[in-house]
C-alpha cells in the first residue's frame, strides 16, 4: 500500500455507513498506510430505524434503539473520528458540512440512506426530540380504537402485526394500492402467506385502493383536505379512496415508501448532461457495477445502500452491508495500485469510452433471503432469486429486528 496519508469520508451512519467504517478501521490495522477514517452523520446518535415498528409498541425495546456513534471509535486511533454535522455540498475532493466547513478526502462513500417522511421519529436528529416524537406516536396508537395503515410494504405489514398483537381489541385496517402486499420483486406465495397471517390476527385488508385524503367529522362532507403524512392526528376522521370509498378511523399511519437523501449531489457537475448523476424521478444516485458513480469524472466516489441505483431487490439491510464491504475492498485495491483517479478529463468524454479501473463488480451474495417480520414470533422468508418459494416460521428478525446485530457493529 501507499505510505502517504489517505483520507476516506463515510457520509451517513446507516447499515452501509457503519459497516464501511468498521471495514476501513480493520483495513488500517497492520499496514503502513495512515488511513484517516471519518464518519459524517447529522444525527447525534444511531437510531435503529429497522426496529422502529417494534419500538412503537414496546417501550423496553425502544430504550435500546439509541446508541452513540462514538462507540465506533473506541480504539483511541487519532486518525479515526466522528463528525456530527449535516452534509450540504459535495465536490471532487471535499465536502461541505454545517458547522465544520470543508472536509477533504481521497475517497468518499455516500451511505445517507433514505427516510420515511410519514414516520416523524425518523426525521429527528436530536436524541431528546427523537424520544419525544416516539412517545407522541406511541400515545396516538394507544388512544385510537380504529387504526388505518396506508401502504402494504414490509413496514406497513410489520406495523400491522405489531399493533394487532399488542392491542388485539383494536380494529386494524391495512390499505394498499396494489392487488397484493409487499414489494413486486417478491413472490406471490410470500404475499399470500403474509395476507393469511394478517387476517388471522384480525387485520382488515383493503387491496387495490389508493388513499387520497382525510376529512374530519366536523368538516364539510364535500370539503376534503389532504393531511400532511407526518401528522399523527388521533381523532375521528374519514379517509377517502380514489374509488370514492370512505373508511372511518381514529388514526391514519402512512407507510407508503421512502425517499433517498441525495439533495447534496446538486453541487457535483456531470461530465455529460445525458448521463445525470442522480435519477430525476427516483432521486437515486446512478452507479456503475463497481458501485462507483457512473460518471467517469468521480471514480473516487462510491454510493452504497438505499441511495444508489441498484434494483429494489438490493434495498435491504443485508444488501447494504454486502455493498459496503465490497466498496471497501475496491478502495483498498485503488490504494494498492496507487491510482490517481482525480485526473481532469474533458467534459465531452463519454463515460462509455473512458478508461476504467479494473475493480470487481458488485454481485449479490448467493442464497440471499428477504425476511419480513410478522410480529414478535413470526416472519416470512423468500429467496430474492426465486419467484415461488416462501415459508413462515419463528425467527430472529421478528424478535429483535436486527438490533442485536446493530449493537455488535457499534461495539455496544
């Protein structure tokens, strides 16, 4: 390896970001390289979003969901650090963050993840505020008699099961715009197994209906105002579907998807306007098979996890972990080859014809399984390479939502 100082920035303390930091710290051991590893994250703490639905009904579990990022850097190495700040701009050799100015890098790993704007607790960056919002959400669930969840992906399904198990006397309704539950990349059998389990728990399913707006009881019947999705309003209301169907309830919980954090990418200039750095529709960062930005001007920048343009079958925690490990391997190869990939190239150079480093492309691990938790003791699993296999069983995800794995990764 090179004997000069190498600065690697990891942006985002998600599954991918934490894994990348751990792998980079391992890389710095036992070598002559002075590897400076910096984690940049706007939260003051790690918040276990994977288990957010369990924390809504289990206070003891919720207390364990907050872990300091400083635990990643307990080895005393002065070259490894945590910077609590919000990323605002990215440039070819540095990033700009609130309160800390410019941070220069040789390699950059973007792992900013995505957020459910409909779950207020995931938007909090301060631990005190996060705990307060969490308590407000729990209180709304406890107080409501009839709860409607909008969105039948893994989060909506899991939340239905958690609430139904904890509060069996409540009326729980799940509305989903598609004719079957879960993501379209999963098997029909897995969806059917999930639907059957929800019905056994007493959950009412409304499939093939798009929910549009909400009207409160004291509103004019012909004047429907759409609620902001992060407003957990616990009072009698009527939800309106596109078909005209009305669903009375006391609380609406939207779990209709997420949006990646990529606004900071606007400061990077693409080599070719025909090849945008970020997809306009999805907001995802376009990457090459090696997980580098697809634009040849920025081969020292990688994007992993929810923020990159890999297919939906790669948008799971286990996939993010594998992507981060693969990225660090590629960075190690770049360092060993002492390649300077920041050479200026003409803006007209095509990304298809420009020379590329001989890095290994990312491939999904064999036998990767997608696991959807259906409450405390049940989960459904299916291989993402199979369109017909599915089964239900007791499993660790339903019990812990990978909190034990997160604690281990954070040296807790």
